[in-house]
């Protein structure tokens, strides 16, 4: 989902530096360093969901209260993504990436030491504030080191680290937490972050070409109603993915009555669904204006209802977990395409707002699930919170912006995109 959030930024960076030959001696090493960073961030983010039962028990709080740590991380992204993007607009991307890694290490290291749920929530907020700025700066560097016409491909490689985090990092982190304690999971994340930081110091190019620039013009986008409607559609609709993902542990142990050792497997199944859905959703988003979102949201509603009714059966639950991950991710590329279409002159800010919306969805899903659990409606009741939120997002989309037309690009941007975003083979990046 994060890859699509920054494709516009990649294209904008290609336009800025198409005539500049990258000083990077080995672009693949630079991309590897960035991918390792996104892998560390993704493992810390998604791994927290897998150990929620562990730190809830150790800190003597209920699972609904423990979700405050998940919500705090999401709010860190919601607030930090646009804020740091704007405040650090003129900072060299290399400097920004290294600064974000340091803050990431601090947030996760303190999370491992947190003595209570209140401080854990504070430290997760700190860790979350890094995400948007790191991914945005990573988009800039990835597009730059590979040169014109290859920015999208380069950044897809970088974001492969996040995909691997959902399929491998999160399940592995959960396994480590179950066997060595939940704090050990965060120390492992810190260790991966240190490796990523070392790789970034060694392989990020040192060049004035990666200095930032003013994005004052992008702020004009915040005046457009359709931008905020799409942000709301994303936040409401995607929340169901987190009303499920956050509570996979309890689904396995309390609803399906299975051993906790199956939780990492369930997380991996969900991650595989996300990877598959994002790939297919990207193709649909390029061809159709609305189908990806409408089909994705509609399909996930059916799957949520099935989990709510029969999720206590493991052979129903696991395929549905794959399906929820796939169908929600199927919708996300369309959200980004439409959002960028409503603000084509503001790719950087739209990337930050898209990521903020997705993490607001994380917060809404966790909060909604906590509400149903506190009401005593049972473990699987969290999916009905997601059902209500996604239904609201689908309804809002169909009655407001589904038929809205994209904002025409400026003449300068159109000529720049046509001249410089075309690959040698004739394709469009």
C-alpha cells in the first residue's frame, strides 16, 4: 500500500533530475540499504500487532487497553508524515533518511524498555512519526540513483522490504516474542535498524542534487474538497484491515481455540494476501477509475461477515484472513490514483496524506475493535466494527467523488511528464 503512496513523488523527482548522472557507484546497494530500512520499519509496525497479547499480559492491561500502543503508532504516522514532510522540505534526503533511522532506533529501543502501557504508547508514537518521512525520502533517492524512466521500478524494489516485513518480518517477530518475550521483538527490530543505518551511511550518495526544495505550491491542494473526501474514504474503508490484523492473535487462540504457535502462520497468510492484492490492484487502478475501490471494499465486506459468523472454524478463518488482506490491498492503488488525480501538482504532500490516511485507518480499526471487545460482544466482534467503517467509506465514495473528474495538470507538468516519464521501451513509469 505504501508503494503507491509515493509513485507520484518518484515521477516528480525524475523530472527534477533527468539530466543529472547519479554519482552512486552501485545503485543496487543503495536500494538494498533503503529496502532494509523499510523492512525494519515494517517489522516494527506489523510485528507489534502479533505480540499484543504478550505485552498486554506483561503490563497487566486488557487487550482493548493494549491497543492504545497500536493506535499511538498509527497516530505518530498520521501526525508525523505530513508534519515532517513539510518541515524538512529543504533538507537533503540523505541527511533526512539518516535522521529518521536515529529516531526510529530511539523509539523502538525505548519501546523495549517501557515499564507501562502509557509510556509504551508514547514510544510507539515516536517510532511511528518516522515512517512517512523515511518512505518519502526513500522515494526521492530511489528515483534519483536509478535515473530517468526507472524511478517506479527502483522504488518498487525498495518497498519490497515492506512486503517482506508483512510476510516474514512480522511472523518472525511474533515467534521471537512468544519464545523470548515481547521486549525481545523490539530489540530485534533495533538490531535490524542498526544494520540499515550502517548500510545507509555507507551507500547513500553524497550529493547536493538530493537537497530538498520548497513545496509551498503543494499546499494549494489542501483547499480541494475532493482531496479530503478521498482521505476520509481511505481512512474509513481501509480500517477494516486493521480491525482484523490487530486481533489475529485473539482470533487464533480465543475464537478458533488453537495454540498460539499458529499466530505467526496466520500473520504470514495475511501478509501473502496483502502482497497479492496490491499487485493485482495496481493493474486495475491503471485501467479503471473506480472498480478497484468498489470491488475491493465490497469483497471485504462479504469476507468480514463470513469471519463474524464462522471465524471460529480455523479452516474458514485462514482463507478469510488471506482474502481480507488481498481485497483491501486491491482497493488501495485506486485510492492513490484518485487522490493524486485530484492534486496532480502536489505529489509529495499527496503521498504524505495518503500514508496518513492509511495509518488513521490503522487507528480507527484498533479503536473500533477495542470498543466491541469492551462491550462484551466477543472476540470476533471486531470484524463488525470494520464492517461498519468500510461500509461508511464505500457509501461516502459512491455518493461524493466516484464520478468526480481529475484536476487537469498544469501545462508545465504535462510537458515534463510526457517528455521525461516515458521509458526507452515506450512504457510509462
